[in-house]
C-alpha cells in the first residue's frame, strides 16, 4: 500500500508580501519582533526553508513559533526535544496493542499474509509530531524545540525528513507532505549543532532585547503599569541579567513581574519591594543571595525614596 500526496490546497490564510507585513502581523498577535526577526520570518514564508533560532533561554524563541502560527492562522505542531529522543517518538509508532487485538480476532485458520495486510494499515499507525506536520492537509507551523538536547544521529534523521518533507514507512509506503510546513528549530546553544543542519536552515540569533525594546514588550503585556515603574523595572532587570547567575530572568519573567507589581499596587521599586517580589524573576536560591546583595541594596529603602 502506498500513501501518495494530494494536491496542496489553496491557503486561505494571510500570505505576507513584505517584511513590514510580517512585523505588523506579529505585533497584532502580541509579539514585538526586531528587524532581523521579521526579515528571517518573512524569508521563511517565501523560501520554504527551516529557520534555526538560537539564543539564551527565555528570549522568545518558542514564542516566535507560536506567534507565527497565530498570525498565519496555522496549527502549531510542536516536537519537544529531550536527551534520548528517538525516531519512534518523533515520527510514528505502530499501535501494538491494537494490532494484537486484531490478530486475536482473526479466525484460527487465517494465514499470516492476510493478517499482515490487515494490521499494517493507517488505522494502526500512531502519528507523532513530524508525521503529523507532514501528513496534515492544512499548512502548519512545525516547532522543533530545543534541538540541541538531541544527539547527532537524530539530527541526521531530521535532515532527511526536512530535505524532502517525506517519510518512508516500510510496511505502508511513502508519506509525502500535502502542504509545506513552516519549520522553526530552536536551540539554547548548549551544544554545537552540525554544519549540515545549519547549512539547510536560515539562521536567527535572539538575545535579550535592548532596554527600549523590552520596555515596549512590558508595556504591551501590562498596559496599566505606569511608565515610570515600567521603565524602572526594565532597568532593574538589566542589572540582574548583568550578574553571573545560573538563570538570568527571561522576558516572560519580566512580564510576570510587571503584572505582579500591578496587582500589588506598587508605586515605587525600592529595596523592600524588590526583595519581597524577587522570586518572580530569580529562580535559584544561590542567585537570590547574589541579586539581593548586588542589586537590592542599590535600590534604596522606602524612606530614601520618600
């Protein structure tokens, strides 16, 4: 049995005609891209090449894929990578229990060849994220998250899948992409990825944003926070990130802190307020001591502020 592709369906979803379209579209769904981010995202939609997005944890790599799926009106299919991830968990598996029940239900005199044809049909196939994205009748955004946690053997398998957008199943045939997914691979740069993978991808490096850019992000997600406190919050976040910490605060944690200060009705970020709410942005006990000493003491007491 062979699985053949259908004609790609005409997409009714937005098709950006410029970098400015992509930038505006991402902003409309709550993601504020830098110039390079909008450019690479636009090229990905037009060239059909995967995008490798590298950078420290918490700078918006995963959120970029989510924002693209919302803006383009495509389903997001996510493969979360981890050490030891194999093809079965990424591509497909056979539903062995269902196959066994089917075999047991056959008459005792039924030959193996007849049973084999029955149990290796599509109804016994468990599609995993890569198969789901390739077999989807509607265009999707495929997020391969934290690819640096896998090994080089998995990368090699992934290259084969992404080069032709097809999967060969020995018992069933070849599954080819019905539509062309937009593919984003993210990496926290914990290991060097192979040159073969990098050659096949567009590349985007995301770092922590500049002060004004992060201020804009915070204001977008916590619009009721005063301009003065929002700016001070971003300045303090920058001071914290400048320290040698196990885990610097992410952009999402900046937003969480802004919302927490808003809920608490904070009028000024002084040392007392900072120490009371520091756990929103600092998540390691050893880091807390360093941050309290190096940043908290610089903010002054309520009396000093008054």
